[in-house]
C-alpha cells in the first residue's frame, strides 16, 4: 500500500501543470489593469470597451463591451484564455465551447480583489509577480487604515446625479468608505445601489459629499449641493479608482482617506 501511495505521489509530481495562457483576452477593464500590473501586458491580445489603463492597453483591438463579445473578432486573435467579469455576457459560452479557457473575476470586497490578483497571476504564469503586487497592496491597506479619520465622517456617495443614486450597505463602495474612516449615511439600506432624493440626503445630514467625476461637472455638483447643504464639503474622485476591482483600488482608498481628513478640518 505504501509503495502504491508513493507511486501515485510521484506520478502527480511528474504530471504537467496547466499551461500558462500566452494569448489573453481581457474582457473586463479591471482584468486588463491586473494583467499589465503583473507584467503580463504583452500577452494580452484583445480587450473590451473601457479597457484604457495603462495607456498601452488603449492600443489593443476591441472585441466587445459589457453588452456582449464579438466572437468572430475575438477568435481572429487566436486566444487561449479569456478573463471575464460575468460569464452570462453573450458570447462567453461560445468562446468556451470553441476551446478558449474562461476565467471569471468579479470580486466583491478588497480581500477578494487580492485573491483574484493572485489567481489570475497563477493562471497566466505570473504567480510570483502577483504575490509581490498583493504584498505591496496589503502594506498600503494597513497604512491607510491606520491613517483613517476617527471618529468616522458622515458621507454621501453620489453614485449618479440624475436620477440621484447612491451606494447601499451591500456595496463595494460602502466597504471602502468604512476602511477610509467614512460613515456612509445610506449604509443601513440592504441593496447595493439605492435611488434616493434630496430630502433623504438632507435628513441624513452628511458633512462630506463624494462625486465620482464620470460625465459630471464638479463645479455644477458643488453649486447644486451648496444650495441644500452649505456646510458640507463636496469633493470629486476618479471613478475608475473606486469602481474597478483592481490594483488601483488602493489609490481610490487613499483619495477617500484624504477626503475624510479634509472634511474634519
């Protein structure tokens, strides 16, 4: 029996490990950022709309969007792996059926982001680089949590201006706000995103309003909110730093920490 167990162990050790991907489709912006951050950018042969960071990614052929994948265009790039956020996006099943390995990445909190960076790194033969990246991000995370405001600053996150939308208690954004020393005034809601009105924001009485600058003017939003909450501080943030679950989340967290510090002055 011992000899059999030893033989099985030897066979497992000699068995080839799954080949690392060499031609990758980054079918979600955060996967594109992860791949370039771990040194696998040269292996990415195609991307989707909004894959725009780093600058080199803007030169990649586009093979789809959040709405669906152009399978014919994707196959012309001869991919062996596709990294997607949602396996239900039209075209993903066809890619898999035609022999393309599909890896889903949709982390819902910072710990899952760290785990996905490592998982993607292992899948594309950049495990060591992924581990170094995660160690650096964890170090920054610990430092930023030490620097966060105490007591927490009451804040409203204007996810969208018209209609007025915010991040609810189950959202990634609420977790990041908490880590930054911010108390999301709508954290008590059970949804991920919540439609609100000005009156409910006024009743919550935030001292900080955060505006992701996506198709919005910070000056216009400041003018709007100062009509209702003249003492509240209104700051803008780059939405890509907070809405993409990739390595730049720590930059977004740092921006929130600084916003919280400014609101306390």
